[in-house]
């Protein structure tokens, strides 16, 4: 019966229409005294008229009970922004299958990829009880995005198509329409991102901080001086940080609201009494009353988690902590799950196609050279030696669970085949060798590649040591140059570096609607072609124009994706780009799908055993809806 | 004496100016600035970096000014009591540092008392029983304390304190009580946590203290006035307290100069490992993320305290020991 009801609810939710409450709303016990004292309206009045009925179609998921404190550990006070990620209340967000669903919005519709109509929930309120309406969107658009002082660069780039802003209309209190002259494929994903584009702000609160609304300029100036701010702009930005959650006074729509002004070692987030989600029994979410964050040094966090000082922890835990955590499992009353990262590759080599040395530049731009480097890596050995054989190997590309995945993308040029690698290298005119057996370049220099690392983990150097051995058998000598991150990046930008090692594609689980910008030259921070990326990002003002046909083709395909009118067109662009990458190997992927230990208190329910631990898409725990996690007090209750 | 004090005070001004220039140069020495480390951090978290936003922030924070202008802004601000703004915490520096000082001072005083309590009896015993089994044994113990890497000892003690006594790992107070007002329960919790860092930091200092006290005492014990006093039948305890021990205290007063900066910096490495809410980890974090005003304020504080500490110990020495000349080199 229960399962049936869940399925029915899931169908309801997935239509995105919300629907009427299945039961009378139940008052949250921890808020009842405040309701009785008249400080808060009763739950039926706090919920939007159309609350989002939440029932997740996952095995083992069931509605829970109110109450409890969830303890988290973070390394820096700044990390409290993780709660904006875990909370994951977005206008629309990804579900566990990575499909987009309306969340804060009651619904939305898209016409021709260029006209977006957002419908709000009537009666929806900010955490301070003020209504959340189209006025909050208007405030952002007119007084933040288009305010010459607050946004000197104009609206965010994701809101511009070919440099032109949208027409924005606010027909009534619950409808907002964005209309561009051409399709804007970034818009919806930007709102669903873990760090979203906040196109709505609490107008009633921010108006008091905005110069345009200051009636008493003298008093306004005094406030700024009292706050020790440089000017009203920096005070405004400081107090309006929707993502950082650093200002307890700023109203929010997230499930938990920060109550601790920094600096502190202990932050407390309490439930948002006006949150818009409700379960089938009529309990307003989140179930958990408070989330507390303790700041501890990141090296101590595994030890603290092992001592049972966290109820839910994955951040700052690494795979090599797994055995320690597992050993303390029963002593400290938690379970350790292993979730997978969704990066395209955990580690990848980045040949710098913009390296300064002309001979090397020419060689690194040869696809056959990169292919030979890839063929001469023994990924199986790396997996066995460093990762106990538990991770996946192959190219830096989308992951198996992604709808765009083809086995060929991951496997091409990744067999360990020294004979073929040697043949390819001989074919490039590198057949002369010195006494050590290291091949010689045309100008007589030995083929010695220095790989830059950011010097943060010994894991990278371990992997490089194994690659060193197999490359040597192909006549290539590898050196490792560890440094610190800033130096590492500057060496790549300046062209001093020949090659670097770093993580692969951030988004290994894209859909056709996700931006393929990581695959094409698009910004300076792409270590395989920093100059080309810089050129594209600046519109030709900086960097160098991509001059390799394949790279130019990627830029063109990125444009084609942007302008494609429909999903099929975008999927086609994605496939071609992935195809080019698997054949050209602009980055050389090594391993992927690394496991992350997730410590979960035994009493904590609704946390899946297997999951994706990823920033974008995924929002770490966000897509599994931490507002539905709850503490079971052992009486098995919750379903009633 | 007054003349001497005044001259020393005036000499502090150019010293501090030179130190401020050095501090600024050191903070600026690593490549990049705070925003570079900020970009790197965003990227490591998988977040995107908006170049325009970065340029805007760089202008907001004044990081696009030439170096000498940045130095001037910092220096003139400090002279007016404004230590600048921490980029990392988004707060004025003065608000961040204040909170941490109390626990740092408490920890440091406890550590110093612990060191003295251990080192004094051992030092006196070693000197009076030179080359005995007791001397060797206790000295060995002190050296073991000195030779064990602090951070290792800290981790081991943390683990067993948690497993055996159920004390929460790291920090100076139980997480549940961090924001609670001061109460008996909170003080008890602080005391329950305090002994680990006190022992860890203290063990490193005891060996040096023991050796110095022993050496100074041995020098005195050979002298004729001690032999005379002993020949006249003064009881050994009173003799020790009244004559050679007092003479051996010079090094102890001279040490005060080092104590003050220690109180503020609070044994950084141990504090980082133990995740103590003292100033050490914050200074390290500020240096790593190139949060220049926060780091600068800390380093200037340290410098000021060192300079003041040296002054205090010099004045004390001059007052205590009539043999010290105030003329500076006139007698050499």
C-alpha cells in the first residue's frame, strides 16, 4: 500500500504541478511553542498555497519525523556555503536521475528555447515571513543586475545572448517572463546549478541597503561608516550573499537558515519555518530541526568523523581514510558508504598545446604523439597499485551513466600497447635514441617531458612514478615538477609548462542541455590550451586564436550547440565534440570514478547507500534531498 | 635609568618601521595575490570563475594599486588603529583577532606554568645531583620530550584521549558548548581539553629549560660563597633558595622577551594539528590564502610584542642585576 502511494505521489511530483495536500498539515513540534505564543502563524498558513509534495521514488525512501540536530564538520568558516549546496532549494533543480524539475517554482515553460515563463507559488514566503513574489525578481533585474555601481560589468554573462540582455516582464505577482532574441541554453542549467544564478533577491530586505532607495542619505552614510565598509556597494554585497549564507539577517528560501554571524568555530542553522516542501503525511520539511557545523582543521576531520563527531560527512574524507573509518564504525555508531565521483577523470594529463618552446609545441600538437603517450600508460597497473583495483580507467570523457556515453569515448587509445606506441613515435621521426634509450627530438635534445603538479597530494606523484616506468619503455623520460597551485597555474599560462596533471572534466554526467564548454577552448583555466581559451573568452582581445583544425572545429561545435533550436541538435553537437576528444586526446585521462567515503549516523534515514558525490551536477548531497533526511529514534516510527 | 628607557623606546620606532616593510615584503613575496588563491580554490571545488567579477574584486580590494601605494594604505591605516580588512572572512581584522586572544593566552599561560612546574624541580635536582642516575634519567626524559615530533605526539594523544576518556577530538571545548556563555560546565570542558596541548607544547620546552637551569646552577654551585655558606652550616634547602638559585635566575628574566610573542603565536603547528581556536592556525591560514591584511596584522603584533618583550626583560635585568651596564659598550 505504502509503495503504491509513493508511486502515485512520485507521479504527482514529477508533473511539477504540486497538487493538493494529501493530509492536514502537522505542526512541527519544535515550532509549536512559537506558534502557541503567537510569534509564528500555524503551519497551514506558513506553507505556500501550492506546497511541493515530496516523495522520492527511491528504494528504501520513506517519510520521516521531525526533530534532531545534524552535525557536520567543515575546515573553514567559509565552508558554511556548503549548506547552500546541500540544501539545494533552487528555482528548478536536478532530481536523482539528473532530470530538471521545478522546485521553488510551481512550474515553468519554455518556447523555442528563447522565451522562459516562470510561475511562482502563491503564498510562498521568505524565511522571515515576507511574501516571495515577482517583485523579488524585478528587484534583482532592475536594481542589481542593471545597476551601474553594483554590477559594473552589466548582467551576468549567462543572461546575455550575443551580448544582448533579455526582455524581462512581470505580468503579475506570480509570473516572470524572460525573452531573448535567440535561444539561451544556459538559463535553466544556471538556475539549477549548485552555485546557481540567483535571479531573485529578498527585495524587502535589500531595499534598505540600496542607495537608490535611501531617503535619508545622511543616515545611510552613517550606517556604512558604522559597518566599517568601504562604500555602500561593498556593504550591499557583504550583506547580500545568497550563496555564502554568511549574513543571518538575510532572508532565504533554503531549508535551513544560518543563525550565527561569523567569525565562529560553531555555526548553527535552524529550520526555515516557511519552507515550501511538505511530505505526504502533511509534515513540513525539512525534518531535521537544526544543522550545526563545527570548524576543525581539515587533517583532523577524518579522525573526528571516526570518533562519531559528525552525523553526515563526506567533505574532507578521502578514499585512503576508508579503512580507518570502517574500523571505528561500530564503536562510533555510524555506517560508511562509498559514493562515486562523477568527474570525467579523477586524474588526467594536460599536454600544453600553447607551450612556449616551438619544437615541443609542434610535437604536442601532433595527435599521434598524444595517442602514443596514452597507449604507453599502463592504466590497469595504476588501478591495482594505487586504487586497489576499485576505480575505472580510460579517457577523460563522460561517464557510463550519462545518456551521451559511448564505450568508444572511454576506451579508444587506452589499451596498454607499447609496440603500437613505439611505431607511432617512430612514424613522427623520433627514431633516434641516446645511450639511455631515450628518443631524441629533431634538434638533438632528448625527449624529456616535465609534468607539473600542484604539489597537493602524493597520489599524483605515485601515479606519475608508474607512468614514468612505462613511458621509459617507449623511449620517453618523465620528470615531475611539484610546486604550489598559484605557481603551477602561472607556469601553464606562461607556456613554461609542457604538461600538467589535474582532474578531468568537472561534469562527467552531462545531458545534451548541459553546456559543453569544457570540451572546447572557452576560458583561460583550461590547461591544455590556456591561450586559445583566453582568446575565445575575451572575444579575441587576449591570447592566441586556435590554429589547430580540430580545436577550431570544437569552437564551432560549441557555437552550434548554443544556437541549436532543439535537444536533438544539442545532442548532435555534444556527440561530435566527444568524438573529436576521443580521437584527438587533447587531455589524456588516466583513472575515473574514484570512491568517496560517506559517513552516515546509524539513526539517520533516507541517505542512499550508493550515490554520486559530485559538485555539478549533484550538489554533493543536494540531489538526494537532505531536507528529507531524518533521525529514527528507534521506535521504527515515521510512516504514521 | 630614565634616559636609558627613553632611548630604548625611541629606538623602537625605526625598528618597527623596518619590520613593517619586511612583513609587507614577505607577504607579497609569493606569486599572485589573495584573488589568485581564491580562483584556485573555486576551481578545486569545481566552481566557475568569472573574470569580470575577479577584476571587479581586485579593484574593490585595492589589489590593483602599485605595491608602494598598497604599503602606504596599510601603514597609514595601522597608525590610525585600522588594521584593514580580511578578504577571507569579510570582516575587519580587529573583529577577527579579538575572539581568539583569550583562549590563546589561557593556553600559553597554562603551558608556561606546566613547563616551569616540570622543569624547575628537575633542573635543581639535576644540578645538585650531577652525574647521578637521577640526573641522567630525568634529563633523558626531558630530551625524549624534545625529540618527539610534537604533531605526532598530539595525534596519538588525541586518539587515545578520545577512545579512553571520550574527549572530543581537537578544539579547546566541546562543540556543543562553543557558543554557550561561560559557565562551570564550559570551564570544566576547557580544562578537559586543555591538558593535551599543554603537555604536547610543554614537553618540547622542558628539556631546554632543564638544561639551562642546570648549567646556570652548576656555575654558581662551584663558587666560593656557596662553599662558605655551606661551611658555616646553612641548611642546604635555605642555602639553595637564598643564594645560587637567585643568581641562576638571570636567564629566566632574559627569557621573558621570548615569552610574549609565544603567547600570541601559541605554537602554530600543534595548534593546527589539534585544531585549537587560537591565533596560530588563523595566521597560517591567512598566509596560505594571502589574506594580506590579516597576516600582516598578526605579524606586526608578533613583532611589536617581541620588541616590547625584549624591552621589558632588559629593563628588568637592569633593575635586578647591578652588574649590567646601561651605557652600551662603554665598558668593553
